[in-house]
């Protein structure tokens, strides 16, 4: 029991309600509204209304719905490609919410920043919210872009093969059909090479490590090797090669063992 001279014990302080998230929403909406007002300054709204009046509302809503649908579809595809490498036989898919947040932030940044810098923002957000390395997330986004290019080439080939397409169309002085065919061959070769690397990743990864260490400075070589390893490290771990073992890629690299 406390002595009569000891001060009375005070009740534990009541934590203040968390209003940070609420104020963050308010500030975010205010900043968004300010930049939106700056972006549409000088707009002639009468011309905008006239243009909207000439648009088919059904087709406009369908176009907006299809454009918006690409974001959840990209999230689904990314969840299939980017998995945790801790589990064997396929890996563990990551939760939906962090992936969706990373996709939304990345494409928002693509609309604001040049040179598709939002892809780096997307990989950074994923590395902050998920147990995945930045290089792994960035490499998976690179694979996405290869598949996007293949799909675009396929659609372009269908358009060129259509009877209504002009046969004498040129691009930079060359027939467009020839340009499309050469580009398709290039990306097809890239796809086959990527498939070979995925099926047998360890020898290619070790070879890439030796080449970049021989050509580039050590710091840059480590970054390039990290991106390459991030592209296939989940498959390596799912196949049962623990990091640092003689069968793992780092076991083959010079200087990896003391």
C-alpha cells in the first residue's frame, strides 16, 4: 500500500482522438482542388459545353468505364506476377489493397510527371507497403511493359492486315507493314529470351552478374544485378534454392563467398 506521504497515483492519460488521417484527407482535397483550378484556368466553358453536347453520352460513359477498368485489371495482372518468394510452388499473392494503392499512385504520377516516372513511384510504394524489394517491383513492371508492347503490336498487325488499310502507308520513308513486321520480330525474340530465362534463371543470372561487374563500376553493377535478381529471385526461392547456398545465383558469383 502507498505510504501517506506518497503522492496519489494519477490515472493513465486518455489518448487524444486520432485526427491526423481526417486532416490529411482535407489537406489532400484542398491541394487537389487548387491544382485542378490552376489546370483549367482560361478554359472557355461554353466551348466545353458545346463539345459535350455533340458527344454521344452512351459512348462517352463506355469510354470512361473502359479507361477506368484498366486500373483494376492491371492490379489483377500485377498480383499474378508479383508474389512473395517465401512459399514454394507458386508463391503467396500479396493483399489487394496495397497493390491497388501502388497502381493508383503510379498512374497518377504518370499523368503529372514526364518519361513515365510514375512507374518508379509505383515500385517505391509497393516496396514501402509490402515485403518486396524496390528492384523486384520495378522488374515486374518492366515485364508488364513488354507484354503491353506485344499486345499493341498484335493490335497494330490486325489493323495493318485489314483490307481497308492503305497499302502505300509509310513511316519515316519505309512501308509501315515492314516496320511493323520488324518490330514484331524484335519483341517476339525478346519474349522468347524472357521465357528461356524464366525456365532456367540461375545460369543466365550468374552470367549477367559477371558481365555487369566486368563492364560497369561496382555500385552500378550491384544495382543492375539487383534488378535482374529481383526479376527472378522469387522463382529461385520457390524452386528451393536458399540464398547463399552453392546452388543459388549468389553462390556462383565471384566474391560472394568468403
